[in-house]
């Protein structure tokens, strides 16, 4: 049997050395590719992390602006509501005073009736 090519020209020991050298080179290449992939992954993760932080910061800023805007309007609304309640209270007080002045005996009779009713209900309970 006749062998062809450079592999046939090398003795078997040299062939084993060449195969072992190729294995070592393949291991180095594999390790280098893995390291590069890990480095690339680290860069990708870092980029995603940076963009995530940026997005979170923007969301927090938007939420803070929203809260600030509505806090100011809520304060204004509360102040307006306070002024309106003062007006209603003053109006009710004036109406009560006018009613008592217009009908003093009717008001006195109503107060006495309410007192008797409250006493009767409290005694039964």
C-alpha cells in the first residue's frame, strides 16, 4: 500500500506530535474565543446596564415632575376648597342667625322638641 501526501511521509511519532500540537492550538483558540465572547458579553451587559440605569433615571425624573405638578395643583385645590368651605360656613351661620331673629319662638320650640326627642331616644337605648 502506498501513502499519499505529507501525512504519509511523516513517521507515526511525528504524526502524534503534530496531532497533539493541533489539539493544544485548538484549546488555545477555544479559550481565546471563550474569553472574547465573555468580554463581549460583559460589554453587552454593561451597555444594557447603563441603558437600564438611564431609563430608570428618566422614569424617576418624569414621576417626580408629575408628582410636583400635581402636588402644586392639589395644594391650590385644597386652598380653594378651604375658602369655599369658609364661605358655606359663614353663609349657614348668617342664615341661622336670620332664622332665629325672624322666628324666635318657633326656633325655641324646635330646640325644645329636639331636646325631648334626643332625651327619649337616649333613655330607650
